[in-house]
């Protein structure tokens, strides 16, 4: 098992205890937010009480994102505006990459 920290646009995302299940699937822990009473880097405040409420909704949730091939990096959820035949449509370019197991251990 490995501990890896990668930088995504000045927002460190940490993948902990990476375990290969097969060549295409890995299992790991991911730090998803900062908990505290003071504003974090994006100026949001997630108190422990709020984090507990959010944690209760995580099991079974999909893990989604947008991989920007030009940058070679994952970005936030993303959409594009497609204009064709005189009409426009907003399309979601976010893709599923995994899910939170139903028996996931949430920790702070």
C-alpha cells in the first residue's frame, strides 16, 4: 500500500493506502475536504457537525470528475455548450471513475 499526494491546481488531493485490485481498478482512501471552524483555501467553512451530516450521505455515491487531456490533469465537474443546427445544448462532460463503498470508514 502506498501514500501519494498530488497537486491539482494548488489544491493537494491525497490518496492513501492505494491497493491494486486488478490492472484497471484500485482501492484507496481519499481526503475530500478540510474540517474546521476557520475558512479554508476556497473560503468555505465545513464544521465537524456539517461534515458528519455530509459523511452520512457518502456511502454508495459515485466518484466523478473531468479529465482534461490538454492539461493531463483532473479538474472539477465540467460542462460544455454544444451549438449545432441553430440550437444549443449544455452537455455534462463529467465522467464516473469509481464509487464510495457502502462500508466506507469516514474519519476526520
